[in-house]
């Protein structure tokens, strides 16, 4: 993954990010030689969020199919949470 130094970001501003994202979906911002942040376009962010939600939905479906769930009232649920 390509890197943008904090100094480049300070000097060039958002144009440094735009230039990097023109050819890559993500870029790492390094501070004092250490990777600290990742920047990406909003479209790529929304795509990753959608992937995350799809994975959660697949896990939920697998839990339901495998019988790994509890059916209870709201009061019983709260009591179970307090007891944990």
C-alpha cells in the first residue's frame, strides 16, 4: 500500500491524498516513519462497510441455521445480561 508522509501531507495538503488515490484505493499516512492512518475515497469506504455488513449477515444466518441463538422476552434478555 502506498505511503504519504505526514510532512508531504502538511506541505501538499489534500492534493497529496488525491494524487495517491488516483491510482490506489487506499493510502497509508506515516508519521515519523510509522504507519498511523489510512485514507480512502468515500466510495471505497462505503464498499468496505457494505462488505462488513454482508459478513455480519452471513454470520447471523449461519448462527440461526446452527441453532446458536436464544429466543426470550425482553425482560428475560435484560435479566440474562445483568447476570453475566
